């Protein structure tokens, strides 16, 4: 996702208008509009102020994904516009109104634990993005398949999605997740 889309999403989550953000940054509303539309970018010193005022990292604003040992560990999808989708969690116990989704590899899964998780980001608050684990997945192929279907649903303005490809798990006494 681009800087402009990330800036717009966070600004709206914080309940700020372009005018209010411009006042906080001591710039014109037109400057904020240009940044959000991708026709202009703030100077480096303004980027630091934006990150501080909106309480997000520069990596997030710039759309940079974290890496470990040269491998991308996070795959995130944030739709353009203000699309949301309601996703029923793996066990059907809750529904989550997601504004974006991401999957992550579990770095050191225990024996019999799934290797991937799919998370739904339902809001961006004062301390950053709030995510909910939607499901666990045996392998990257399955979580990508699920994510692809969710992306297609969001892009086609489908309002609800039921997870299909998750690994059925049970929780042990010590809080670990194992396959059923």
C-alpha cells in the first residue's frame, strides 16, 4: 500500500479531517490532499512529525514490511477506499469487522502447531493497529488461498466472508494450539 493510502487510512481512523491534520503539521490542506492522492510527498522532517502526531511508525506509513533474515514475514492487504468486510472467525465464536488483513509465519511453532496465522485488523488506535487472530493455517499455500478469496470478496464489495481453509485446532492447558 502506498504512503498516501496509509496516511489517509490512519488520519480517518484518528477522526481527523485533512484540515485538522494540516493544522497539526503547519501545512496547507492542499498539501495533505496531495500527499494522500500520491501527487506529492512531504519533506523528511514532516514525515517524522506525521509519524509522531498520528502515533504510527515510518515503516507503516511508507508501506515497508518487516523482514527477518532477508525473508518477508508479514503479508498485508489493505483495500483502497473505505472497504470493510465482516469475517467469521475459525471457530465461529465471533465476527470481526476488518479494514485489512494480514498473515504471518509463526517463527518457531511447536510440534503439531500450525505454521501460519491470519489476522484481521479491525481498527487503528492510539497504540497502533489492533488485530484479531482469525485462524491458523497448516502452510503458506492455504493461508494465501484464504487471503486471496477474502481480497476478491473485498474488491467485489462482498460484506461477509466465512473462513474455509483454516486448520482445525484445539488449545491445550498451557495455551498452545495443536491440530485436532
